[in-house]
């Protein structure tokens, strides 16, 4: 008998401990609505103190306006489970489910309520809704596979500018860090123009081709122009792009000898092939791009001033992703959908994953985001991309450290007093920086009930 009592005592103690440590609020009334139990998480979520709840009836709290709403009174009437979203006065939103509990005779004896904080989920849903709204506003007039994502004001302005200048033949200079999408913007400009339907878009990376080959690639050459040249000669990319668009990526890497020839093309719309004597005329839209500082190159004499001004008729600067953070989540959702189609998947993000990826600075910009997400999707088991799929360097970069300022002196030199002051400051700083107490408890490695007790003790 003693063994059975010990087992029941242990199980009751375990149940009590689980309830006290639960991140969800737990709230219990009798069949008449009298409050008989609540755990620390419920106090945090509802904003109540113990004194406000002890010996009170839940329906009285609702009628007096001390609580905006509750499920228990409706359960008392219907004897059926009720679920509601309740917005508490201090700004916390919670999903509350109240369930009747019956004894063996079928009489309702208790009403059990589970209260889950969904404040961050609602904010995230509203944020995604706003992103979707702004993305719809930024939908492109021209149908193109080169889809640009614009949720930030700065990208909306850039896209509007690109669409506006698309049908003018003036040279465009696109500047921005590596990976921001300069090539995609150049293609978008071409697609928006009247040339896009049947006119060529030719792209070359000026920094990826040796200087000796770059000239022949751009301008072409006549038969026998140099050792190893084709006996039939070769047309250059300028000629291939005639009546279309030539995109010169990394224009800052073009050697000085070719800068003069390119300037002549921009000034006269004519050029000569390597080894040729016949002047070739062309009508080609020139779009140049660079991730280097051309102003600095001008000052150092590495880039011609006259060529710079010829290319910089319409300047467009794409800011890095860290300066337009509103675009991060829409880009994640865009590439998620694109990769789901590409790999025949049906993956989706967990809210915590989106939150953590949105906190990352993305030094490699859109290119890094696209590659990281593809890796995460390939390595994910199941249909949910959770935070365990996030690469370790991103997890470390988005982990919020706690910093406290330790004073040079304390009011007391007793170790116990010093430790108390440090503990108080750590908890205060954690609550300030991390917000919800459940999140703070996880970060500090303590259970929620312990955190609530210490918070009250230190009057934080």
C-alpha cells in the first residue's frame, strides 16, 4: 500500500512540476467558475497577479472588464470545448482553449484552459500580409521570367526607374555589391523595353576574361588577325548585341587599352574588328555594372573619366540586402516557391526559421540567400524547414549575446551580495533584449517558474 501511495505521490509531484514549468498558460476553474489553479505562465501571458485571481470567479472578471474575454463562462453553459483568440490589455494575444472535465457520473466538475501566447505569430502573419500587399503593388507590367522582388521602398523606386528608362537608348550604370542582383536588373530593363521580344540580350563579365581575349570577344576579329585566329574571322559580342542590349558586367575591370575603344563605340556608335579596316555601325543599348568604387578608380587613374561620364548617363545603385531588410522575407518566400517547383517539393518555413533568417545580415546578398536556402531545402527531412536546418555560421551570427556592465565597485564586498546584483542585472538585461519570459528562460537555462519568482524578487 505504501508503495502505491509513493507512486501516486511521485506522479502528482511530477504533474505539478510539469504544469509549473509549462510555457503554455494553464488555468483551472470549478464547475461554477471559481478559479482553483493557475501556473506562472498564465500570469505572464494574462498580465494578472496572484492577488487578482485568488478566490475570484472567471465570469466576474469578464463582467467587471478586468479581463477582455474568456472561454470558461461559455463552457459552463454549453459543456463543450470552446476556443478563442483573446487580446489581453498589456498587448499579448493568446489562443485559449477551455475544455470541460466530467466525473464518472457525467457531472462537470472542472474546466481546464490552455493558454498559448501567439503574439509573435500574429505579428509575423501581419508582416507577411504587408509584404504580400506591397509585392502585389510592385507586380510588373511586363510578363517576364526575370522576376524582381520589391517589398522595400528603395527597391520599388529602383524598379520604377528601370521600367521608366527601358525604352530610352541611353547608357545605364548599375552599381552595387556583389550578389545584389545587378545582372537581374539589367535583364529586367531589357525585358521591359520594346526590344525584348525578338532582340538579343548579350552578357559578358569583363573581369572573367583575360585582357588579350577580351578585345577579340567584344569587337570580333578578321581572318588571320593574329596567331591562332580563325581563318574565317569571328564577329564580336557588340555585333551579336546589335539592335539589342549588351550588358558589361564588372566594367571596372576592363583594361585601359579597351576603355578607349569602348568610349569610341559610345561616342560614334561605330567600331572596327581586331585587324579590320571596315567601320561597323551598330545600334546597341549599353548597360554596365560594377561592384567596385569607380570614383576611387577615377582618382587613381585606373578608369577614364570621359568613359565614366558616358556610361553614367542613368545611374542606378542597388543597396545591399542588409540595408533593405524588408526584402529578406519576400525573397525567402520567392526562392522557396521556386525551389519547391524545381525539386518537386512542398516545403514550408517554421516561424522561428523565418525570424532567424530575417535577423541575418546576408553579407553575400541575394546570391548568398538563394544558395543557402537551396542547401537548407535539400538537407531538410519532412515538410518543415526548422531552425536546425540553418547553417551554423548563421545561427551563431543571429544569436543574441547578453552584455552587462559590471560596476567598478559594489555597495558590498560580500560575494553573496555581488552575485545577487549580477543575477539581477543579467535577468533585467535578458528581459529587455529578448522580450517574452519563455524566451528569456530558455536563453538563461532556467525554468519559467524560477524566472517568474526571481523577476518578482528583484521587482523587475
